[in-house]
C-alpha cells in the first residue's frame, strides 16, 4: 500500500469515529438543553434531539467523504502525517462550527420561549379575583 492510500485509510478510520463520538456526546447531553428549550416537553425534546443527530451525522460524514481527496503528492510518511493532520483539523473545525451553530439557534429558541412566558405573565392579573362585582342600576 502506498502512502496516499494509507493516508486515505487512516483519515476515514479516524474522522468517522470522531464524528460518531461527537454525535453521541451531543445526543446524550443535548436532551437536557432541549427540555429547557421546549419547556419540559419530553416527547418533543427527544424527537428534535434525534433529528438533530441524524442531520449532524449526514452533514459531517458527507463532509468527511467530500474532503477525502488530498490534492498534493504524498510520497513520504511525513507527507502523510501532514496531510492527515490538515484533513482531521478541518473535520474538527467543521464539527465545532456546526455545534456552535446548533447551540446558537437553540439558545435563540429558548430566549424567545422565555420572553413569551414573561409576556404572558404580564397579561395575567397578579391575584385571582375572589368575587364578581356587578354594578347596580
């Protein structure tokens, strides 16, 4: 096996498990955040969490496969390590950027939900009435 083929193999063997590890970590720890975003609705939080993880895997594995091509000559072991580090670094940056994007969007949803509940609280009377006043004619 030449250096280029070995670099391709190592890239896939490292990038795909890295993506899966990050996806599982986000799935496991993201549900608590989603429960807060969706005001304790467990079914909705679980469904959104699952959909987010599927989208995460599709985008990231797709990126890993699209970025497979090295584009330079890999003739030595040093070249292979350098090319591999650039590729894995790019995968890590994409994973981080997508994660930050998700957190940003979900935080905006959470902020809107909190503002909406505050607005509803402003429209409720502070104390429930205990009697009804009827004017006399």
